[in-house]
C-alpha cells in the first residue's frame, strides 16, 4: 500500500478547498454580477446579514486557505 506523500496530501486539500469554494460561490446571492457595471439594473447597497454574511466570510477564508496551500505546494 502506497503512503501519502506531502504533495499528495496538499493536492487532496486543494481539491477539497476548490470544491467547497465553488459551492459557496454558487450559493451566494444573484444580481451582483457584471450586468450592473454595464448599465443593467443594479442593486442598492445592502449590508450582509445572517447566512449571507457567513457565506461571504467563509468564501474569503477558503480562498485565502487555497492560495496558501498552493504557495506551500509550489515551495515543496
């Protein structure tokens, strides 16, 4: 049986983080896309509340963790 190397573990972590990040991005609210920048109907400024705030914070944290894991895997 093959043992996991450090690069295998980092690759697995990156896959998991990428899937979770994609899910969180897709779960976030619609209407904040590029259409408002090109003359589409834009939303007025709103503060994030409840689950939307949790998703936003988790998205930032997962993105930072993904970047850190990529930087570590390049260094290894």
